[in-house]
C-alpha cells in the first residue's frame, strides 16, 4: 500500500492478513491473569495527566508522577510549618535571648569547571559571622 513515512516521503507500507496471524498458546486463565496485571498499574498522573513509563505510586488516594509527588511533599511541609509557626517563633525567641549565640555563613566563589567538566575547588570564601552585638566579615 502506498503511504508516507515520518519524514513525509512517499513509501510502500507492507500490510498483513489477520487470518495469517498465529493464535497465542496462552490459556484463558493466563490471558485473564495478564489482563488483570496490565490494568492494575497506573501510569497516568492524577494531577497533571502526564503519561509515565514506570508505574506511579499512590499518595492520599491519588497516583502522582515524580514532579507532582515533589510538589505535594513541599505543600505538606508548608502546611506543617504553618501549623507550627507559633512553636517555631517561641523556639527562635528563646534561642536569640539565651546570650551565647553566633550566626555564621560562608559565601564561596566557585571556580569554573575544567574543559572535561570536572569540578575545581573554590577560589575563595567570604565568612560572615554575627554574635550578640558584634558583626564581622573576613575573606579567605
């Protein structure tokens, strides 16, 4: 039969007669079991509708793709933090009022990777430190 391929070029497409196909040797029970296994896996995300290659995991009655699963995890964390906001504020207040406190953070100046994409060690680091009442910055 004449047709077009994926490049829209004219080509001949070989057809076959269904009567020439060989029936399977599987029994009715085996076919039913295979059908039950086939329909048991969910590969379409409930939230975004993505078709995934691997079966999806269920979370709170929904089957989620990896990205929707991550989003749901972040949303759950935000809800938990919102519920614990007063508790966390009290903990922070007690920590800041305790007297002996130092806050330190480091900004690294990263080196360009090598042409073979290997990471190089940092070129420099800027250390910021803050204690009760005093602040300082140092470059290493």
